[in-house]
């Protein structure tokens, strides 16, 4: 006889496991199905381990420029790539075990295997086609296996995987995805990165810090195409200053492989083709939702361009079936998945005043060197929307803390509606901006006006002062520039 649940969640990434915890808190009998590893891509192969790698790169960068801070370090700075990777994997393993602890603590059953929705309210879990990575201790309570399970509500949280271009598919040896790029056995001497979104530019930044000769190829006119062009121009200048080669409005049309290297044919906007030879290449041309083999077609769940179609509460067009996170479309970010999971479960539980997810207030962060962070509309998008805007800017070169840190190359840019004072967008590049952007996210969520931001006291000396100064600049009241 099939076991019954209130909620079954397919996938234990950030969206899935957070949804499971919240469902349990609300008194719903909950189970989560996982085919490979608790924590999903984010904890095991994405957000967390990449930041561990980038932290090692940051420390190496600082050590290599110790003399700029009046310090003397004997000998040439170098990286032990095996130790760097081992540290990153250790961080991932620690958090993987943490998810297991949360499942046990919140009495969420874990079902190992691959789930298929056979009809609304029913799933069949079969043997995983992936090698299952058992969670660390403490082992979740009531670990279950293959079989049929019933639930009033089924939430799809299966995430996404790297997208491949025809003829340039990753092979695990010469052409890498982020999986291989995250755990190299040895550092290549040269590297091509195809795509300059967050994944591509973060790996490009990491490998450049490790001393690798890096070339980035981007089909769009600017790197990090979703970001404000003024911000990405500053980021590009700094990345190129570090020795990175960047080709924009360029595409890789063909790759020729040798025994231990490859040659990419790169076509530029003027139609010219150049050949670039490197030891390895990272394919970072985006991701696609994991919608296959879930039984979606059979039960009539609507999809579009490889993602499940949902409303602001995670509902699909089929009653009792929901989707959250990357599988439900962009922005494909862990924090968006977590928020969607909470919203979805609270709506299921019937809580009052549950607000639909507002994708316009989801921040984006890129952890390259320099960091880039943003929320809301870019200047170009605001103008396209017909908004009458005020734009404020403040350079890190005029900020005392940034100068003291030796990180004075950066910018804070804000965009306001001229008539209402509504904060439409904020865009930052420079030191620790991924930690600062939440201030603007909170402001937008609270519908804060420019006047309220101007009356907010920011601590001194901090890089956060650039945020207030940018607001002041938008209204002709900047104090320190």
C-alpha cells in the first residue's frame, strides 16, 4: 500500500529542502525525493563550492600584492590546486551533511531514487540513474526507497543542468562544464571560457587568479549581459587589467581537438575568424531545466522553452502539481528558489496574505574580482519601459574605506522614478558589493523612497556609504564628490 503525505517534493536543492522544512513547520506531513545528493547542485557543485574556490583565489591575489599593503612575504606565491579543490569539496560535504540534519530535525522523510508523476497525487520512485551520494551523519529519519507514494501536493524542484551547443558539447576532458572546472586534477596553462554570465565569468576570474592564461568569448556586446552596461564596463576593465583577454560580439563556431589541447574558431562581428588554441575550454552558455522523465507530458503539465510554467505561487496548470526554482525558469538563482519554495508551501497551507514572488526584486550576484551585484531595472531597461528616471552614481575612488582596503575601483549606481521617488534599480561593482546589495533589496521591498534613504544614517567608514552618496547624487545633493 502506498504511503500518504500532504506534500512530496521532488529534488533537494535549495528550493526543495527549504520548502520541505517550511512545510514541516506548518504541520504538513512531508517527504523529499532525491536521486543523487542532498543539497542539490548549489551545495554540491554550484553556489557554495565555487565560492570556496574564489575565496582561495582572493587570498592568493592579496598575498601576491602584499607589498601594496606594506607587507613583505618571502618567495613567490603559488597555488596547490589539489589542496584548493579539497578545501572546496570539504565545505560542500559539510553543508551536505547539514541538509541531512535539517531533514531529521524537521521529521521530513527522505526517499532515495528517481520520481515520476503517474497522475496528480501519485508518484512512483524508481532506482536512480545517478550514483547516489549518501548524506553524512546524522542520517535523516525514515530514509525510504523505491515504491509508490501519494501526496495531495507534489512540488517539482529538480533544478537545471548545463546547456550544450551542438557540435561543441562538453566531453569531460578538453571541454568542461562547471562540474569538471570545479575539480581539476591540475591547472591548465591556458583556458577558453565560452560565455560570460555569472558561471563563466566566475570561473574565468578564479583561473586567472591561479595564473592561467584565460580568454573569454561572449556572443553579446558586453560581458555579464543581464547587468547594467556601465557596471560591466568597469568590471571588464578590471578583469582585463588582471591579464584576462575578453572577446565580445564573438562566437565560437567550431572546435578542433588534439590529444591534450583544442583550437576554437572564433567569429567576430565583422565576419572575421580567428583561431585560439588552449589546453582546455569551459562551456558556460547557460543552463536548462531538468523536466525530462518526470511524467509531465502524461499528466498535462505545461512547459515552455525547457521550463515548467507556473504562476507567482508555484502553481502549474494541473491542480496539485507545483514547481519552484531553476526548473520553473529564470532567474535561475538559489535564493529565488528558496523564496519560491516558502511562498508555494505557505499558499498550500492556506496562510493569509501570502505574496506572490516578485522576480523584479530578486538580486543577482557575480563573485568575480571585482564583484558585481544588482537588483531591479538597469538604466536601459527603465528607459525601454518608458520611465522618466533620475540616475545617481558614486565612485569607490571617493570612498575612504575602499581606498583603505586598496579596492578603490568600483561604482554604485541607482535609478529612481523622477515623479514618485520609487527606487527602480541598483547596480554595484567593487569590493564586497554582493554583501551590500541586500540594503537596496530591503529598500525596494519596503517601497522606500529617495527621501527615506537620504535620511538613513550609514556607518563611517564603510563601503556602504557609496550607497547613500549615489542616492544623493541622483538628486543633486552628493557630499563627497
